C-alpha cells in the first residue's frame, strides 16, 4: 500500500527567507502524480503545485518549487521569499496514475512565518 | 458561485440528533469525496462517488450515510453520532475517470462539526 510521510510536524521561517518542507512516499508504481496542498487557518484547502512522476523536470509555480527525487521517493517543497500569507498547513499527496478516485495524503506540516 | 461549496460551515449537534451536511460543486466534475479531518491526524477518506455511484467506502460507521443524487451534489447524513466524531468534514471533487490528467481534487471550505 502507498504511504506518504511528512517528518516535520511544524516548521517556521522568517519573512522573506526560504524554507523547505520534506515529503517521502512509498510506492511500487512507476507512474503517479504528486501534489502539495495548502490549508490556511480556517480557510479552504488549495492546490499549490503538482508533479508527474515521469517528468524529470521539477515543477515550479512562482515562489513555490519542488525537488522531486524519484529514486529516493522524495518530494520536497521549497518556498522562496516567504510571505505572511504562506502560513498554513501543508499536505503532501500522492495519486496513482490509473486511480482517478483515491489520493493519499501525508499528515501535514504546520508552517509559521515570523515577521 | 464557483468551486466547491459546503453548508453549513459550523454545526453543533447532540448525540441523538439527525443532521445533514451538503456539498455542491460548480466545476463540472464527475467524482466527489468526503474526508474527515481531525486534529493531529491525516485526512481520512470516507466515501468516494464517481458518476453518482459509490466506489469506495472506507469502513465508515453506519451512523454516517452518504447520498449523491447527481454529479453536482453530495450529502452526508448524520445520526446518533459520538463525541469522537467531532471534526472538520471536507468535501472535494475531481474530474474523475480520466487518468491522463492530473485529476487533482478541489476542496470545499469544510463543515466544523461538534458533537455534544
């Protein structure tokens, strides 16, 4: 069975600095999708960034980028120039390529941004 | 309205009450989901509906009863709940039945449920 692990329950970063959130996963599949979701306090969960396993190039969305290491089954999220609005729970998630209906979520990392 | 909406946003109920949570998606998606989010626990997938057919039920107690009358609406009927059922209940939707796309899930704001 697939599992997703986030080893950092809480992280903090100084405003304007860079922070990296870790995620590892376990799967025997070769094709799959990986996601990072953000859930601000009392607000809706939204997709931050996504990556297809067969793509070697790391995904980037503005200040958010990933370091995808397929062999190591690692999918970390880097947030550059951190802003106060980045404070949230961040969830790493995995979906099998052929499974449209099931996403496995990690336990989450709570990110605080210090002014 | 756009996206995924949920009502009510907050609900307090006694253990003998019967209530329903409602979810509506305006994205033209074919799959809808119920998740339970408790403090310090990973998101727990409860139910999955694809084209109005329930395709997954993760050993959820029968006091939770889902209903999907059409591809845009999803309900979670609650009866004789326990205090440990207090949590944030999240609804999500996705395109479904299309493995060629990312098929990421779009979430609603959730219903904060408190069972007294």
